[in-house]
C-alpha cells in the first residue's frame, strides 16, 4: 500500500470505470436513435419521433456526464503516468487527437442540432443529423479502442535508442487486428447496454400504463436490439476476441480460466475458485474440451497453463481477473436468454400483458453496465504486468515524483465529486422518465402523459 504505483493504478481504474458508464450507453443509444428516426421518417408515424426525441435527451445528459468525467483522465496521462506518456505519446497521441478533433466535435455539434434543431431542419435533415451523431460516436469509440489495442497488441511502431515509441506505419497502427476485434466486441456490448435501457423504460411505462405508443416503440425496439446485440457479443465478436487472447496473450487466457497446468482437451471452467497459493482451481464445474475448441478451434488442442510461464509475467491479480471474466460471460448468457424470451413474447403479442417479463426487463438495465465493466476489467487485468504488452511494464510508466498521498487525496476528491454528479444525473434521468416523451414543440414542463398524442 506504500507503493505510489498502487495509488496511481487505483485512481485511473476508478475514474475510467466511472467514466465508461456513460459512453457505453451513448454509443448504444446512437445506433438506436438512428433506427427510431429512420422508421419515423419512412412511416411518418409520430410515435417513433416522440420516442426518438426522448432518447436524444437521455443521450444528451449521458454525453455531458461522459465529457465531464472523461477530462480528468486526459490529465492523468501527465500527472500519474508521465513516463508512459513520454515514451508512447508519439503513438497513442495520434488516436487521442483524432478522437478529440474529429469524432468528439462531430458528435457534440450534431447533438446540438438533434436537441434544438428539429423544427428548422425538418424530418429528413434531422434524420441525417442522427446519422452524423452515430458516426461521430462510433468513430470516437474506434479511436479510443485503437489506443487501447496498441497497449494490448503493439503494431506499426518502432522503439528508438532512448526507448521512445514512434509510428512507422499509421495504417498498421489504425487497423491493428486486435483493435478491429476489440472494437466490434465493445460496440456490441454498448448496443446491449442501450437496448436494455430502452427496453427497461418501455417496460416501466407499460407497467404504469403511461405513454402507450412510445412505450410500445421503446419496448419492441429495445427487446429486438438486445437479442441481436447479446448474440453478437458472444458470437462472433467475443469468440474472435478470445482467439486473439489465446494467440497473443496465452498467459492471460490461462489466468482467466484459472488454468495452472498445460494439456490437451482443455475443459472450460463454468465455475470454481482459483487457488493461486496451491496452483489449482477449487470446486470446479467443467465442460470437457470446450476451452481447447474456443481457443484454437480444435477440441484436442493443447492449452498452456500458468505453470508454463514465468511468475513475473503472470497477471498480478489472478482472482479478480478470473471472476471478472466469468461475470462477463455469465451475464452475457443471461442476456441472450432474457432477450430471447422477451422477443418470443413480443412476436406472440403477449409481451405487453406479461407483467412478470416486464418486471424482469425493468429491473435488468443495470446488468449490462456490470457486464461491460467486467469485460474491460478482464482486458486490463489480463494485460498486466504490462502497460504495452511485452515491451513496457506497468512499473516503468508511472510518475515517480508524484507520491501516493497525493494520488490518494485526489481519489477521495474524485469520489466525492462523482457522487454528487452521479446523484444529479440520476435525478435528471428520472425526471425525464417521469415526464416521458413530448411531441414536437411541447413545453419542457408539464408534458407528462402527452407522449402518445
């Protein structure tokens, strides 16, 4: 605990975990808003635009929180990770700048048009503004994921005699195979978050008998999109991401599965408790040969265990990594089951009358946030003890002149500030949900109950 590096890692981990609660929602909603606006433009039915207008407001609140909580992380590259920034800034600075200049400004500019410009733009141009918002949001996500992918699987660079990284192939850096796999998996996770949030609000309105038309639109769109996204998170995007880990980070795969010994016909651990001290997985429930197939496409393939690697290269928190991975996979499986059952009821025109299913959907919305957070914890804990995998250790990237007490003090400050911001955000979202969708031109207050007009 006296190690300043521990506090630097804790601070960045806390701030980025809190921050990512908001982008995962906005990136998912960006696509769903395009769907709502597109159907509304094609059909001319007001209910689609009323629902879209509501979700644009939720997007705006979440986007603002994402900006406020994201800014401190940019400063932490200098204050907490000065050596990392000095050595790799010539590479990761490329995508961070692209995210700020191109994607962020594109996203924020068209968000303003979506919120305040609907009457002046007209239906078609307002739909195009939604498309531009979607493009900006997903471009922003790609640049951030590409930055992280370089840390996971560094390509397109060279290291000078002074240890400084520079880009030698911008194309190789931007189209890193790891980045593409990680991006598709991440964005499908974001769509799952947005979809379950949309379905939850639609279910809540349906249970209360409020805003019937936008409620049906939000419920149906959310449920169908949740099923599609949940399946795509698992297959093919999650499966392909697992193959990448097996190929390039085999020690991380071994830790994720609590696998200490190598061997063929490797089983998949559905549950168990990693016992690092005695190098075994306690109380396991195993699916024979499944891990070999997932990792290498061959049921008899050899999967290396932790004992085959130097302990200095093991992830430094195997237990947390193991549980984060299994929470992500377990929740993802539940999402497919819940969304699949809800879609079946929707197809049979029984969803709106199935109060038990509506309650499940209304209460399910926090779990995609948990699953996405666990997924990012899996990626980041699995990369340890490296900042840039195989090239720069985490211990080499900190700011040696910033002592642990300063980092702890700012962690406490962030925690207090984010608590206040979080409570304000929740209050504003609940206020919007209570008032519901508003027809075009309706006043900001007193509009509850008008969403189906």
